[in-house]
């Protein structure tokens, strides 16, 4: 019986890809929830936008809806940093784990 290095590496890649995709999804959802709260909007108002648009397009749409208000892009960046910090505390650093 031999140990299958290729199989182990493929399994690790699948696990890491799923873990990183999960973190990215949670980061995006939390970022826009925090942004909605910062802008005084119901988070449920932004959910349809998340499903149909990419992040820069959503930020542009929110900025168009709020002329004369603080720049939404800067608020988005701050909310994304806050969301990332919160997720790292809750779930750990998303950096890939190395085989030892």
C-alpha cells in the first residue's frame, strides 16, 4: 500500500478553495451589511444588488442615490476593512494553510 501524494494535494486544494470562497462570500456580505448600516439603509435593500452586480457597480449606484453625501467609495473601503477584521477574529486568518 502506498500513500497517494497527488490525491492528498488535490484534496487539500479542494478544501482550501472551498474555505477561501466561503470567507470571500462572508466578507462581501458583511461589507455590504456594514455599508448599508453606515448609510442608514436597510441591508435588505442592498441584497438584490449583491445578487446582480459586482462591488464597484453597487458602490457607484449607491453614490448616485446619495448626491452631496460623504463619498461612498471611502465608506465601502472602511466597511470592508472592518468586516475583514471581524471575520478574522471570528474565523481566523484566511491565509492558506501550508502542508507540514
